[in-house]
C-alpha cells in the first residue's frame, strides 16, 4: 500500500478470522515468527484512496528467535525516538508517537 515507506507488518483479516488470529497468521507469513502472547494495544481507523481501513495493533515482547522477511522490501528495529527521519505514512507515525512509552523500553 505504501512502497518505500517504513511501517508495521500486517495484512487483512480473512473471513471468519479474529484480529488476534490474523496477527498470528501474518507474523508467520511475513516474518516466519510464531507469536505466543500478542496483546491488543489499540485500533485505528483510517482512509486511504477513499477506502476505510481499521488497523489493529498488537504488541508482544520479542523472544530473539530468527526472523525471515518473506514480504516487504526490508525490515529493521527502531526505537520510537529513531523514526523521525524515516519515510512513514501519517497513521503509522502517529501510532509510533502514541506508543513511544512502550516502544522505547
């Protein structure tokens, strides 16, 4: 949706799937990572090209196991305070600011 932009991994919720089931599936599909205890943090509604979306944000402490990027152009680890110069869409940037107290611990 936003090529060349930094953002959160994720995807669509499939029919009959909960937001938690979707984040678990997407983590495996996109990162080869099996979530064990994803906690919902917030949900954010946004409009892009006239379409309405809801972004469900979950958080889980990373266990250090190997990650394999299978979708996307690149990945990296950043503290919220290190994202100021990254190209990000407004929704993701506002979420980083809102979760700064969690992301910078």
